[in-house]
C-alpha cells in the first residue's frame, strides 16, 4: 500500500473552492438582484408545526430601481419544518403581486420589455422568482409580472399588476411616456 503526500497548497485550494461553492449555493445568497433587497412587511403562520418552524406567508415591498415613484408588494409562501429552516426546502410558486404609483414617476434610464426588476432564489439549486417590467405604450401604463421559473419544467403560476402613469398632485405637470424609455 502506498500513500501519497498531500501538499498543503492543494488542500487549501480545495477547501477554498468548496467554501466558495457552498457560499454561492447558499439560500441566503440572492440570485443576482436586479433591485434592492426587499423590505419584509410582515409574516403570518399558515400551518402549525409542533417541533419545527411553521409554514408562513411573507409580504415584502420593493421599489423599482429604474422607475422612481413605483413600488411593488409581493406575498410568497415560506416552507417551515426542518428543511425550510435549513434552506433546503423547495418553495412553491404561488406568488401574488401588487404594484402602485407612490410618487411622481420619473424614469432613471431606458429599459427593454420584460427586463428583470427583481429576482430572488426560491430553492437551493433550481428555482427563482422574478418580477419583470414592461410598458404598454398605447395606454402609458407600466406592466409588472411575477413568476417563478424552474430549470427542469418551469411554472405556469404568475401574477400581473399595472401602474398607469399619471400626474402626482397639482405640481406634477410633466407626465413622462413609458414608450419613450423602452429600448
């Protein structure tokens, strides 16, 4: 029987690679946010579990990073139990969405139809939730859609919300046209 000596350099490199991979796959690391972290508004338990965390519904708020004056709220189910607590449970795709004008609307930059406004990982490997933005130029309305995609077979569950672009108070006399900002 022969033994090979392991060089310390190889061991450190393998450990560093493994730690980097675990960090990237960690459920606490978001899937490339297009916008800021969402603000947790509240959580509500839906299924009681005696010895582990309950299943919950969580409602979050997020501002559109490219359109000042628009905020979206979404509600997502969060799995409880030990797998949910450890971040190993695959979250279901039932997500609701409501977007509203919260001030004068100002476009910060041009955007493409269907651009990501926000993304968040919903399972350890394969699923993420996305809020995408578009413009209905004929009606001068921003259209937001939330859906969950899964690498293997996708998900047809989605929700849509619209924000008509209107003046915000008497001082807001210049209403921008979303069609002028679509690439």
